[in-house]
């Protein structure tokens, strides 16, 4: 199974480095569990017991199961098994994220506290909290993106950081968004 996982992983190398970096942990979890198994020995009941006992959030269980299913799809395509034993396994519902918003007073306190050591941090926290930018969008801002006369920020790029390769370039086809 581990060899098939490597073949499947090699077919994903066209994806962004940030995606591969994020997915490496899930791949490791799948290989840790199933790597020594013979493909033909894996039954739906084995997979069901695994996902039922995973003890992770619904989203994590679904993502991990999906990786296993994709690997087993390669086995079906290669004629190693007739059908994918991961298909039809009952999965937990994806939990709706609990969104917690700061009150204006909490945001002001957080920004002030962040700014005690570094003035720029206060500005960063304030912009993230009031404008609603994502961290990568804020990191991608350039001086020309801020129109001080009109009190407007134009987001034209977003950057991400990947452990192995550092900062990734901005997305190429991002539509500009303007924030008052």
C-alpha cells in the first residue's frame, strides 16, 4: 500500500507547494495506518472501523478518508482491485465551524496589547480586525495598494508561506477587491 501511496503522491506534484505542505500530514496519517497492508486485504469494514475510531473532527476524518480513497482509486485503475473498498463507508458530518467575533472593545484591547512591543503590530491587528483581510492578503499589500486620500485598500495579491520553500508568489488570477 505504501508504494501505491507514493505513486499517488507523485501524481499530485503539480499542486501548489502550500497545498502539498498542508497535505503531507494527512498523507503520513494514511500511510502510517495502511502502509503495510496488502491492497486486496483492505475491506470496507476495516476502513469503517478506522474512520469511526479516528477521534478527529468530521472535516479531518473526511479529508483523511478521501486521501485513502484516492489512493485506492489508483489501485482500481491499475487493475489491482476490482472496486474501491473506501466507497460507501459512512463518514461523520463535517462540523460547522464555530465563529467567534471580537467586540470592538476586545479588538481595541488586543491591538493595544500587541502594539506595546511593536507599533506596527497594533496597526496589523487593527487592519485584520476591522477590514477583514486574511493574513496572506495583508502580507501581499504594497504601498500603492493603499489610497490614504480615499481611505481605501485594494487587495490585488495574496501570498502564503510554506515551510520548505518560504514565501509563495501571489495567486496569478486573483480579482482585485477594494475595502473602504
